C-alpha cells in the first residue's frame, strides 16, 4: 500500500511541476485531458466497488460493467490526447518561429493551428461523453461511491470547459470561416452537455 501511495504522489508531483514551468508544454490542453483521465479513473473505481457490493441489484451489473469498460477506454483516450495536445502546440510554436519570408509559413500556420484546435475539441467531446455516461451510472452505483461519481462529473466539466478555451484561442488563427464555424459548432454542442 505504501509503495502505491508514493507512486501516485510522485506522478502527481512531477506532472504539476511540469505544468508550473515556463515551458510551452504541458499547458492547459494537457491539463484538461489529464483532468478527464482522473475523472475516468474515479468512475472506474466507483464501478468496481459497486460491483463488489453484496447489496448490488443484479439488474445493475451489466450497466456497471459496461460503464467500467467505457471509463477504461476513455481514460486511455484522454492520456493520448494529453500527449497529442502537447505535440500539436509544440508544432504550432515551431511554425510561429519560422522566418516570415518562408513561402510555406502561411500554409503551415493554418495546418498547425487547425491541429491545435482539433485536439482539444476531441478532449471536450470525450469529456462530454464521459459526463453523460457517469450521470447514467450514478443511478446504478452503490451509494457509498456517490461522491466519487460527482467528483468525476466535476472533473469532466472542468476538462471540457478548459479544453474549450484552447479550441477558441486556436480558432483565432484560422482564416477559413467555414472550418472555423464547423469547429465552433462542434465545441458548442459538446459543452452544452455540461449545462444540464
């Protein structure tokens, strides 16, 4: 038990120290994705505890098993998105530093800004999906894990809204109105889930 506690504390310390540096990454997009991954981990834990409960209604078992599997899948997605976000932003920074005389700079700027908007949009969409799934699972789970599931929902809301901020700032660089409108519309749809 002690080694597990030290391991997660070390991981949390290292990640927050990386966020606190003046390096461009990890930043808000990666933090949003990690918040989503933490929410999924709480959801998976709540499902596992509920499934072990002797008081569990047998009719709730399939839904909780499916929810636990969904949280495992989404957690992997969020962790990948944290890496993708850092890579997308690092690429955007590289393009920003290209000489202004470089004929390829405008095209590469649009490509990298699009990618830097698409990744956090995926994070916001995953957060919305996880939020909806967790709200449904809260009706099946044991009462002892209710606070964990609500904490997960708060983390998903934070992940979605934080990712949304990163989408919006990168859309400002895009010069294609149709593409900008499409991404903005998809973001609005994802964030509407949290207004429930």
